[in-house]
């Protein structure tokens, strides 16, 4: 299962971790994904959604 929001498509971001001595090593930033029950076109099912989409109300949550 991919680390990707099923609403907006936000995924992992790549970059460098920079130490105090300015040495670089690769690192990733993961989105804050939560598994929620949501109403979709295929009915009620569990989807992985980022907290930005939850906070903005882009997800119709099922009770």
C-alpha cells in the first residue's frame, strides 16, 4: 500500500538531511496519513487520507 493520500494524491517528499557540519544524506518526509471510514462513489470504505484533507473538509466521513 503506497504512502499516498487517496483524495489529494500527496505522497512522500525527498530531500537532504543536513548536519551541523553541512554534510548531506538523503531523507524522506512522509505525509500524516490517517485511515478513516469515508463515503466514496463505491460506498462506505476505509481510505488513507492526509490530515490536511480531513481538516479542510474534503472528506465525507461515515459514522
